[in-house]
């Protein structure tokens, strides 16, 4: 299998002691491509550096990157930050803008500020010809409202770590989004997410770890890592009544088409 982990915070300091080993375990588990996400200005240099230094064949999975302003950062979006983000999006290996969106759970930034930053980044993604990686928590109705008003960028995007209802999933799919599923789907009391994964068309399905967060069963409580994507794959294949190899081929083709269309095929 040749899997894409479409959302991983590999630049997180929790990977600093053994990042090379983490990457080796990813390849051993069939994860050949990872999209590394930088969700705040402090993370952007590390993420871009990882992609630039990812090495040659056999050294680990191919690394691409997404950079953006997480909704928690909305209150700190000064003019120089926008200039830095625009420059970062021009770097080699940047394949998406994100993660961006709305998060009303923690209240780190006022809703109005979050919405303004979200809308500006949707416009920036369209300008740069990039897809978006969406983050949402306790704000699904508002995220859908913004997307209907501003429009999804031409390159589309993914609703990462999808945790909404089947009804929200259907609306996101109608807008043209992909849905990203990770370890959360294996947790107890997430039947709504499982139903969303069942109804998601095969050509809109993506897999992710969101590592180091949300390790799937049977690794729950541990630091998550890309190698654990194999457990997510097995779970979703069983959920959908499909062969794991067929799901792996579909989600990898979807990821390649969304993030690297010029390559025409999964890495």
C-alpha cells in the first residue's frame, strides 16, 4: 500500500527526539507521503525546513506542507504576518493553505476576528491557486455559511478531522469538499462521524492522523504518528465493507489529485 497522511504536525516538538525513527516507521507501515501542517507563524519555518530537507528515496515518506493561520491565531494576524504567510505559500513543497476555519470551543479569539481571518485566507488560497485545509469546532453552521458566501477556492479543499453530523457532511460534500477522517472515528460515542464516513463517496474520502494528536484505538492515549494511519485505514475499510487495499488506492489517488494535480498520481 502507498498511503497519504494528509494532515500531520510532524514539526511538533514532541517529535524532536525521534523524528527520523517516526518517518521510518511510517514507510514501514505503508505511509509514503505526508502533508505536514504549520498552523501558526512560529511553525512555518520548521515545516518549510522539513519539506526542504526531506531527503531522497528510502529516507522516509515524501513530505509536502500546508501553512496557514489557525483560528486560534486570529487575534494575532498583524500585517507582517500576512506578508510572511504570502511569502511562505510560494515556497517549494507547499501544497495547501491551512489549517484555517472557525473554532468556538476554546474561545482563543473572538468570533468576528476568526471569521474575518478565515474569509481573507479563502481569498488568499484562490489567489495562490491552492486548496484549503479546514478546521472546525463547535462552528459547523458558520463554516458552511462562510463557504457559501465567500466560495470555496477553485482548487477545493478538505474538512480535516471531520467530526460533524451526517447532515453537515452532506452539505460539505455538496460544496465540493473532501472529508478527512482520522483516529477520532475509532473512539466510542462517535457514531455520527462513522455514519459520515459511510456516506462519503469514495472519491471524496481522505485519511489523516493529525499526529501527535488523536491516536486511534488501539494506540489511544499515546503520541500519535503517521504509522498509525494503517489502523485508521483498517477501521474505515471495515466500516465501509471494503477491501483495505482498495480504500488505500482510492484515498491516495484523491490526495494526489487534491494536493499535487500536476503529478497526476500518488507518490
